[in-house]
C-alpha cells in the first residue's frame, strides 16, 4: 500500500465560462493520519470573462491510506482492467461533462499512473453501470472533497458580481505546478503550469463609471450610477446620454435617455435622480453623458 499519492483531475463542464478546471490533490502521511492539499487552477476566460486563478485548500483525515482507498491497493490493480475501462465507451456519444483523472502512486521504487475517465452518466445517471475501478476512483475523490470543501461542481453557473481577485498563494504545491511538475499527468497537451503562471500576473482593473460631461452646469457632489451586475455578466459597456430638467428644488426631473446600451439606462436614470444643482441652475435644462467601462482582459477566443 503506498504511503502517499497525487491525483490530477481535469473537470470539464458544458456550462460556462470557465468550462475547464484543473486540480492537483496531494495526499501524504502526517503521523496521526493523512494531510490533504488541493490546488484548483482555472484558466483565463474570454474577453471580460473570469481571470485565471489558483485556489488552495487543505485538510486532514484521521485515517490510514488503506481506509482512504477503501482497502484497494492501486499498485495491485491490473493494467489490463484499467485499459478495458478506458475503452468502455468507444462507440458512445461524446461526454459533455465529466472528469479525466490520473492517480500517481509509488509502487516500490517505481512510480505508477492510473488513468480513469469519469463520464457525465457516471455522475448524473441513476443507473450508470460504472465500471469497478472507475467507481472506486469516484469514491476516493468524494472522500477527499468532503475534507477539502466545495469543488468545481458546487459553483454557481454564472457570476453576476465583480470579477473576483482570488488569492494566489505561493505554497510549495502551487510552485511545483508553475514549474511544470504535474503537466504530464493531465495529458492532451494541457499546460497547467502556464495557466498557473497567468494567475500570478496582476489582475485587470475593476469595472469603472465616469461622468464624461454635464451641461450647462456641474451638479453638486454627484454620486455615480451603479454598474448593473447583469450588464457586467453580459459584458455590456458604453456611453449613455440623457437630457433632464432641473426643478425649483435643484433636482433633476423628466430624465430622458437619448441613446446608450439598454442594460445601463435605468441605472443612469436612478443615479441622476439623486443629484442636486446650485440655485443658479434651477429651472433650466441640461444634458449628461455617463461612460461605463468593463476594463477587462482579452482572453482566448
């Protein structure tokens, strides 16, 4: 029975972006049980999409490696059986979601890699007929995920808030990923090391709003409109032009949008409603132009 192991898991999901997630999970003995560490690497999304990120979580299991592996010794699984399970869906339709998993263990002095394909039907079908060792792999991953916390399958489909600036810890595991130590475990030319290096770069500036012009007179301490979350998610930006009248109390009224993206118009109307003008402008009419910028990076097409 090995005393340590590394699991490389590529999860692909048909709803995104992001559509792909890469995890390296390292398990080793710590004297009283097992120490578990996971680095989740997420690629850069399309323009105005998610930034590349590396997230690290860790935990402990108060059990032996044999307990974690359900008594199954990965060094004793015949290669022929693993190969047959990988070929089980030769004539199946392509999987739209699933996981490609590689478990690396030391069997004596020789390292060994066990490859498993977990299909969408293994994850979601009530009667998936999952092969023995693929099912065993899913059980091991499930036990690890319970220790490490929510994973990629627990994320919301869409984020409508600001682009997150996630922490980029410089742990030993993260540095090993950047150095390319685990690239070969993912196969198919996936350079997880490059994604991790992208995540180490400075994040793009957050979305911004600015008042380009107000005529004939500037308001008193104008408050900027709010960038609608749905407009951020839809990557909408641009200039909104409005006309308005200034009441006898110095407040904008009869605000009319001249042009600009529809998703931004109501936010401008709501923002201008809170403005106030000095007495010299009371009873007059005015114009304003408000610029919304996403300030995002250009990712892969």
